[in-house]
């Protein structure tokens, strides 16, 4: 699987986690609302990048075959020992690799800027 699909997947995972937690906060103020809109905007960017990655023939639709190919590549990329199963250790290793790809300054944290840069990279690669 290509690196850009892996990072797109990880960004989506992070954004969906952030979106779910921020949307579940009932007592949000205006600053939080603006932050939530930023997360939603990034989530939309991610969704567009993911769609373009999955829509291999660029016909504007994702067929069953395209979905299956994406899932197969993702599974094969995560299944490091190639035993046909994904262990918890393999998921941890996969997540760590993706995290390290996004942590551009190698400080052990992903800043908002680094996340934006990774999302921008994915958008540019799929255009």
C-alpha cells in the first residue's frame, strides 16, 4: 500500500475521533464551536482525499471492486508477518509508523500544523 493511503487512513481515524468527541460536548462555547468547524473542515478534506484514493478509475464512484482492493491493501499493509491475521501488536506497530510519518519534527507529538501538512499532502497527491 502506498504511504499516502496509509497516512490518509490515519488522518481519518484521528479526525473521526476528534469529531466524535468534540460533537458530543454539549456545553460548547463560541471558541469550541469554531474549533469544531475546523475539525469538520479537515474531516471533509480527508473524506475527499480518501474518496480519490479509493476511486481508482476516477469515475466519481467507488465500486465494490475498488472498495475491496482498498481494504485488501490496507489489510496486507497491516499484516506484517503475512499470516492472514492482524494482531494487536501489528495494529500498534502500524499506528506507530503512521504517527512517526506525521510527526515531522520528531518531538513525539503531532501538532495541528503537522496534521494540516499531512492532510494537505494527501489532498495534493490525489489531485
